[in-house]
C-alpha cells in the first residue's frame, strides 16, 4: 500500500467515524430539545466522504429516517463515492 492509499484509507475511516458520532450527537440533542446540528452540516459530512457513517448513523440512532433528502440522498452519495473509489483504484 502506497502512502497515498494509506492517507485515503485513514481519511475515509476518520470522516465516517466522525459523521457517525455526529449523527448520534444530533439525535441526542433532538431528544433533549437542545440546539441541533444543521441538516446542511449533516449532509455535507456525508458528501465529503462520510456516507457510510451517515447511513449507519441513520440506522443505529434511528435519526433522519423520515426525511427524503437523507433516505434518498445518502444512498445516492454512497453510490457516487463507490464509483469514485472504483475509478481511482483502476487508474492507480
């Protein structure tokens, strides 16, 4: 594994862990009626590489499961990420 591949792997793991935890924090804040994390932030975290963490957070925390922009958007972002990873893997 090259340094480039290692960096990408660490980035993907880190951004997905942070996204997963952020979805959990937002769910907690929702239950406690506290200041929430914006939907734009949650979606942005998915777009910058955290789609697996977002989808897992939605399932584990049962959070944002009634919002179409999440139930449809997150899987679409995941598929786009999958194609990007496959493409990058084939050119390097």
